[in-house]
C-alpha cells in the first residue's frame, strides 16, 4: 500500500473548474482537466436520456432575477455531482473555491465524498497556473525533501 493517498484538488469559481493531482515522486501539481459551464452542460446533456432530461428541474429559476447567478449555482452543483460520481478515483479531496461556490459544492456532496474531504481553502485561485498553486496548498501538499546523495 503506498504511503501517499490519491489526493484530488478541485480549484473552482462560478465559471471554471480544474481538477489537479500531485505527482507522486515530486508532489508538483498537474491539472488533469479544466471545465467551463458550457462544457458541463454539454456533458450533462450527453449522459441523460429523454426521460431523465424531462424530470430535471428547469434551468431558469422563476424566482431568480439573475440568470448568471443561477448558472454559477448550477455549475457548483454539477461539480459536486462529478465528485460524487468519481469518488472511487480519489482517497482525499481538497476544495479551493470562493466561499459562495465552496458552500454550494460542499452542500451537494454525498456522504462518501464528504468523508474524503480533507481540506477547504476559500479563495479564488482559478487563474493561477499549477506551479503557482503550491504555496497556497502547503498545508495539504508538502514539497518532497530528498536526502542528499553521498
């Protein structure tokens, strides 16, 4: 059994999400995918048949006067859904998102994904490249220290 867990880092805001993992040998972060709301809606539509599509709630909340805020909320729910579906692919979960997005994602995680949640960082770091994330994530992803060669 390896000493390190399979950590999944989710860096999100209301319009983008990136899934990153530390490389086992170096703990350098590597993003495996980036998604925007339009991509999420396309993927969601492709995975549902007509019966489930008609059963889902309408995309526009009649009580909301801000369609953009509604779309951001739906995107956060979609992120949680992906984390729930893919819970077998990670042992530990770290979420990085602004507070309103974080709360929406966490509120829609199932019991299995919630149990794997090891940390939350309430910041918007979506625009940072992978190598600039590390200083913000030191609590969860420590640099690898190697003994000097003799």
